[in-house]
């Protein structure tokens, strides 16, 4: 046999060993939520979140197998109102393992919508990969008329296989839209169209199984993040205190007495305190409990050294982060430093 024939035969043998179409490999981690919820009556408003398992979610949308080689696992099965630090740590470690050790191309996480924005932001700061990590949920339970879960899951897988979604950090995929972890907020208690991006809007959208990206987030995340939870089994304790007219200082005092490591104020306006609460905050900061000022206003930044003299009191201003995300960043910041200026710098970067 001449050399040319030998090469042709060898090439044919090699091609025969390859899979017919190498689809992207996507791992789904299910955590519960309404997407796994079951309605107990014909009215979908009465239901329990976190009832059905990962296989039921996959069976409801067999079309995702056209997009990718999809497999799944159940991490927990809870309403996301019960999300906690322990599950966050487990989830971040598992996502890192899947993307860095198990040769998957992307991860989709099914999650309740109540705290989806917090989990997304936590992962945005702790996942060490530029591969897509997409959170999806639903506003209607799995057996409701017009359940939105299957479409959201299909779209999330479409995003997870898209090269355009690489390097964007963690995204949420809801109602055909892609939203970035830093700015996404749940804005409506019951509507399917509940998630919004910040002032600059959504990151992109999904149409016909294709991700279309409109803009890229400009904050540090994932591979550029300094936060590493791989050796942590708990997080610093940080609570949130809500601001209002004639506010009681008792919640702030309770956190101080319970030796929390940090307290975030969901303040009025530009992160302002009621005077009695302010006095407790000043004392807490002197005791080494880091105070972060954020705002109960749905839009606009909480500015450094504006109405409150942060430099004098060593308070940190949350800038663009709402109270629940400021809490996430403060917990991670406190794993690195207790220097308020360093922590303020993290709030400027992340
Ligand atoms: N309470 C539910 C949850 O967050 C709501 C939802 O998923 O839409 O798990």
C-alpha cells in the first residue's frame, strides 16, 4: 500500500472514532424555587416551591437536547427564601469543580426568583472561570397554565452554549432576557416580567435559541475577582437594617449585641440614617463592626461622603449596590480585610 493510501485509511479510521456531532456539554444544578414548584389548586397562586426534581424539569423541555449534551444534579430543593451561606458555599465550590475539573462548557442553575439576584452576585464574585454560568427560574409553578419555567430553562441552556456569553460573568435568564449579576433586581412580586437590569438595562436577549448580546458588564467578576471561597466553610456574619421615619435603633443594636461582623443600612434617600440609628452605627464602627450605607431607593447610587461624612466615621458607601448585594460583597470583603478604605475600594471595583 502506498503512503497516500495509508494516510487516507488512517484518517478514515480516526474520523470513525469521533462522535457524529460534538455538542457542548452543559451541567444543570437544580436548587428548587417556583420552577420546581407544584400548584395545589387550579389557581397557580397557591403553590409550594421546590417540589419536583431535576429530571422532571429536564423532561418538560426535551428540546434542550437539540442544543447541548445536558445532564443535571440536585444540590438542594428549597424555596429561595431559604437560601443561605452554607448552600452558597457548596454551590460556588461545585460550579468551580464542574467548570475547571469536569470538562463542561457551561453551567445552568435553576433557582427561586426571590433571592436569585443575591446568589448570582455571590457566584459572580466567587466562580473562577470565564465559561457561562446562567441562573434560570420561573414565576409560575411547574404545573401552572402557561408555566414559564420550560422556556426559561431552554433559553438558559441556549445562553450557556453561546460563545457570546463567555467572559460576561454570571447572568440570569428570565422572560427571554439576559441580565448581569451586579445590576439584576426582582422588581415585581408576581409578574413573569419581574427582572430588570440597572440604569443601562439588560445585557442581551434570547431569540430562537440564540443569545444576542447588547452590552458587557464593566465591573470586575469571576476570573478577575480576588475572592476565593475554596477553603471556607462559613462566611462573616452581616445583617441588614431597614431605614424609615422615626426608625427604632433596636435592630441595629441587636446585630451589635450578637457580634455581627458587619451591618448594611438600607437607608432612606442617599443612604441616610435616622438619628438614633446613626448613633448606634457610629459606636458599632468604633467597635470594629463595619457599617455599609446603602439605600432603600430602587434606583440611584449611595454616594461616598455626600450627606454623611463617611471618611470621618469610616463608613463604606455601597455606591451602585442595593442592600442585599452590598451584604454579599461585605461578607466576602471581610474574608480579606477589616480596613474600611480597602473595603470601599472593593465596592468601587466589583
Ligand atoms: N419563593 C419562590 C422562590 O424564590 C419564588 C420563585 O421562585 O419565583 O423560591
